[in-house]
């Protein structure tokens, strides 16, 4: 049987299916565009986060390396400081060793005829650790008490010796500690002990003292 629909098109029953029309298609396209845009933005942000994490990782690695470098520099600086102090200590010790030679030479020059010495002793000795050079220098005083013992045939020669010691730049507070008459066979003599202070003078210090003495003499 043949059916003919004679109704106008606007009244004819629509067939099944979804018809969005022109505006619906535009809406769907807009939504799809927004979704794509949001997806692109999200992907870009994820990429930026990944790059930022990588840069932070590199920065942390550089920070650790810099810490190691700083520690190394600090260690080297400390070693340099210790070496410098040790070199200065050795130099000062050498000056004091050479000062002893000059001190003994000064004593020998001051010994007059008919006087001879039997001992030259520090009155207060300190024990140093030979491996700790810096500690040695720090504990070395510039002035030390000493005791000089000897013999003389005449008291005048002994007095001459004491006067020369008093005038020396290396000694001060020269004092007679003891004097006793003794005999060498038939020869009369005197055993004496002097107390005084000895000054450790380096070449520079001695030159300074001599220059000051010369200046005072010229001014007078």
C-alpha cells in the first residue's frame, strides 16, 4: 500500500536523528576550540614545570659544587695561614738563635784581663716542644734573667767587667750575687756570681737601638 504525505513540509514529521542547526554547529566548534586551547595551555604549563624542575635540579647541583669549592678554598686559606705563621715563627727563632751568638760575643768582648768565666746560665729555663715552632716563639720572652759565674785575680778587674756589662745593649740590672776569696795553690783569687737580664736583640732591633743612641748623642 502506498502512503502519500500531502502535508506541507513544515508539518511533516521529522525523521530520527539530531539536527543542531547552524548555531549548534558553531557552539560545538567553539567548545572544541576552548578544549583545545585549554589542553594547549595545560601542556605548555606542564612543559614549563618540567623545565623549571630541571633548572632547579641543576641549580641545586651547582650549589652543592659551590659549597665544596668554598670548603676547599677555606681549607687552603687555613693551610696557607698556618704555613705563613710557621715561616714567621722559624724566622723569629733564627733571629733568636743568631742573637745568642751575638750575646756570647758581647760577653767575651766585655771580659777584661785577669777575669775568666766558668758558666753562663739562664736562671729560668722553659721546656719547649721542638715540633711546635709557633708555640716556641710565643713562649720566648724578649728578656730573660741569667747568672754568670767566673773567677778573677783582682776586684778591680771584676768591677771593670761589671761596668762593661752595664753599658752593653744586651744586658741590664747587673748585680753582684756573690763573691768569695779562694786560693789556686799560692795564688789568691775570687770566685764571683753575677745576676743580670739578657735581651734578645735581632739585627734590626740592635740597629734601631744604636741609631737612637747616636741620635741622642748628636742632639746632646
